[in-house]
């Protein structure tokens, strides 16, 4: 049983790939003609170039759409494919879940002929996001234990460029900071179950902070305090694309 067998049962109801982030992944892949997607989950951000998905959770594999690339049930740390198996490898919003990061990144380098594209976040920036800074510091503390510094990733990759990936105000992929301008969403348990930071911190721990958020929304305090956000169409919550070329 993997973590996502427990927390991933409603994943696709709130985690729909966002077209603006998809465009960034596509651009980062450049001219790669074959792609292996590791930590593929339900198949978000996979294009027709994806020839294989690597995913340990049968619950996530079960939510892949009909016609998606074949999926092998395996972990990043031990990928059952040959060296140089594809032009490029993607690992999107997954490296923080791996038990042996160095082994996983070594595997990505082994199977990618030319390029590795990783989507992750910089916890130093994310910690300033109002949800965790003001309401759910316990969730930020949980993320402190697993967030991967982008410099560390770049080092394991033997060098990489790091790009800012801003979150659109109407982001359709309900990850941690997706609802930065739609605070009511965090009061929805289905939304929370699609965000591992919240699902793994646990409802009991989150309850007091969520109650304060609900009260601040009701009183108008949140709207007053974060008035500046309502004029923005995108926001840098710390999400980063790490791209290595070989
Ligand atoms: C937040 S989901 C992201 C899924 C997909 N990449 C996306 O963007 O929607 C994280 C995924 O990483 C997978 N995962 C967890 N541990 C892993 C490991 N050691 N190797 C590969 N994937 C892993 C989980 O099962 C889950 O499907």
C-alpha cells in the first residue's frame, strides 16, 4: 500500500492539468520526441510524446484516462527500463514523495538520453504563502520535512536551469497553492484531500487553522488583509521547473 493508495482516491476530481502549466512543461521538453513520465499519477501533463508512465500506486494508475500511455507499476528509485530509453524524462510534483531522492534522480539520468524536467517548489518561497504562514503552519512544518531544495536537485542532476512557474488565479490543478485567490476552496475536504501537504498533516491538526480561516472569510478580515491579491492574475508561490540537458 502506497501513500497515494490512501490519499489519492479522489485525485482527478480536483487535480486537472492546467493548460498554462502544461505549456511550460511542453516548452521545457523542447524537441524531445519520446518521454517517460515518472511519478506519473493519473497522467496529468502527459502529451502524445509520453511513451511510458512509471507510477507505484495502483489507485493512481486506475485513474489514468483511456488511451493514456502504458503504465508500469514501479518507483523512481528502481525503474525497470533500459539506459537511454527516451529522449526526455519528466517528474512532476513527485520528487518530495520519494524515499531515496539520490537513487531516483540517478535513475532519471540513466533512462533519459537528453533531458530531465522536474516540477517542484522552493519551500523558502512557499512558506510565505498566506495559507501556511497565517493559518496552517503545521502543514508548512510537515512540508519542511520533505521539500527538496532546488539547488540540491540541480546538483544531483549535474547542473540544471531553474525557472519560476507562477500559479494562475484560476489554476485547474488543485495543488497546494492553486487556490491562492480562492480561499474558500481550502474549506472543502475534497480539495484538501487532493493536496498531500494537507491530507498527510491530517484533519485534526488542521482544524483550528481552518476554523480561523472560515471566521476571517465570514468577517471580511481575509478580504481586507489580502486585498492586493485580488488584483493579480498570477502569483509566485514558489513552484519551480528544474531542467537538465545532457
Ligand atoms: C502529487 S502526485 C503527482 C502526480 C502527477 N505527476 C501529476 O502531476 O498529477 C505524486 C505522485 O508521485 C507518486 N510517487 C510517490 N512515491 C513515488 C516514488 N518513490 N517513485 C515514483 N513515484 C512516486 C505518487 O504515487 C503520486 O502518484
